[in-house]
C-alpha cells in the first residue's frame, strides 16, 4: 500500500486535495512579491534557529583574547568562526533586508491596483500590522550583537520611543528593560526578537493567508477579457506549488550568493561599544525618518500639561510616520466600493491614487536624501523646500500623465 493511500484512509487527503489543492492562482509576476516576503520569513526562522543555538543574550563582561568584552558581542564572533557561521548570519541579515523590501513592494502593488478595496479591507489592515511588525523585528535584531553600531542605533530608537508624551517611559521599560542599555535590555530585546514578535508575525501571516484563500486573489486585468466572470489561473497542485518551489530555489540561490559575497554587518569592523559614539546612519528603510529628524530643529518643543512635551524627536520619529500609518488604515474606508472587487484596477484608471502614491514615494526619497544633509552641505531651508516641492511636482506630473494615458485607453 502506498504511503499516500495509507494516509488517505486515515486523514481523508482526497477531500483536502479537492478543497484546497485545486484552488486557482493567477499567473502574474506581481503576485510573487507576497511570496518572496513569505520565503524571507521562512529563511529568517531557519537561519535564526542556528543563531539562537550559539548566541548569548547577555551584556556581562567576559575575557576574550585578553580583552573584557560583552558576552553577546563575543558570541557573535564565535558564530562567525563556526563553519559556514558567517554566511548563515549574513544570509539572516540579507533575508531581513529582502523581507522589508518585498513587503513594502507588495504593499505598493496592492495600493496601486486597488486590491485593498471590498472585500479585502481586513487583509489590508492585517498587512499594515505585518509591515510594522517586520520593521520592528528587524530593528530589534540590530541591537543584539551589542557592537558599537548596535548600541548607537538602538539608542536612537530608544530616544524616539521615550519621546512619546506620557507613555514613553512605560514603553522604554517594557521594550528596553529600563534606561537603555541596562543589564536587562539585551535579554528583553532578545525575547522579543526571537520569540514573542515572530510568533505574533507567524499567527498574522497565517491569518493573512487564510483570508486570501477564502476571498481568492484579485484577478489580473487580462482575465476580464479572456474569461469574464471566471477565476483564471493555475491550480495550486501541481502547478502553483512547482512555480513557488522554483521561485524559492532561485531566492535561496540569490540570497546565499549575496550573503557569501557581501558579509552583512561585519561586527569586527564596528568593534565593541566604547566611549565615543560612532558616526552612523540607520538602515535604508529608516533613513527617511532619520532624514526628517536631521532637518527638524531641536528647538521645536510644545509643552503639554503635567510636565510632558512634544519634542522634535516625537514629531519626526512618531508623529509623521503615525499620520502616514493612520491614512493607510483609513484608506479602504475612504476609497472603498459597494460591490466586491474581482479584477485589479490599472494605475492609469485612478490618476489621483497613482499620483499621490508617486508623490509619497518622492517624499520618502527626498527625506532619505536629507539624511546626508552634512555630506552635501545643505541647509534645513533648502531641504524643507525640496521635501515639499519635489513630491508636489512628482504628484502633478504623474497626475497629468495618467489622465492622458487613461484618456487614450478609456
Ligand atoms: C509579512 C508580510 C506579508 C506576507 C508574508 C504577505 C503574503 C501575501 C501573499 C503570499 C499573498 C498572495 C500573493 C500576492 O497577492 O502577492 C498576499 C496577498 C495580499 N496581501 Fe499580503 N503579505 C504581507 C504583507 C502585506 C501588506 C504589508 C499588505 C498591505 C498593507 C498586504 C495586503 C495583502 C492583500 C490585500 C492581499 C490580497 C491581494 C489580492 O488578492 O490581489 N500584505 N499577501
């Protein structure tokens, strides 16, 4: 008796096959972005397991080659000395970059194709939570090796968290275990990075997938012409699974070539934390916030009752990203529809949505550029002017272009 038959008699696999494995998946490369985010998460968990087996989440001082160094830092040096240790750690780090990038691009795909509309509002909201969690987990990951870079980068995050009026101190206690860096900081951040936040992420990804399967994908535009009213795509088994497996293998190939060629976060280059603060810039996905913080004068302070105040750190690090987040949360309710959406919308069909998205992207680019204020010798006034007028210009040009394209197509 075959293994399949043996299992089928016990688990009714045939029924499961008919119910799930015949699901149709649209064939379009833009749908790969969510899958790449998923692959990154799997790789992060697997490489992360290897790292946890060798990492010591502690800042106690230990003797290493005649020097007194934090145990966390020494354990990362130890990981790097293991066979393939450096490559696996590097792959973990690169997979985090790829995950943040693919989640963001996936969000952009959903945004410009209108896939956030009825009935997919819930998955849009869950997606926003997934993006937030991904970025927070990546940020916490930085703190763990406890090198000079980690400590400075975490201090910036700590300052932003603490700047939230009234609840900042409480957040600092919960996330950082007190005034960062205390002895409790690394064990606390470690537990959040390897256990609680990934568990939450896993549960939310599971829910995201279930809802997506239940609601079915939006259909690419061509499906409306080829087979109106029908779900067009390839079945999960064997085609979609094969496509996904090939994509996963490609992903692994590219990731490990990258990880081997460019070792991410070489801690011996940064060295252990010392008395001088290294000049550094955060990762690319935080640079826009860093840039905004650079051009907000520290004199921007608004006193609040009870001794609290709104500081420049709060405005750049919490308020501006918070307003963008709130607009994203409200989007499916402000720009919804009455009937269920089946086919993706073309960017040119919605000139305002597309042009505002492009304007926002330019806002992120210019804010990122502001992170090099000193290197380019620019003033705050110049950068503020760029931050306001370049995105507005990009919005206007895109709007006119989209109107023209849709005029020709429509
Ligand atoms: C850990 C992060 C995420 C993972 C692993 C993930 C995974 C996926 C996958 C595999 C799909 C199906 C394929 C596709 O449409 O690309 C999907 C669909 C979807 N995702 Fe995500 N996603 C994540 C984050 C997000 C974010 C940030 C948003 C938006 C805020 C979002 C909103 C949606 C929506 C609305 C769909 C249905 C799209 C459609 O039917 O066209 N997801 N997600």
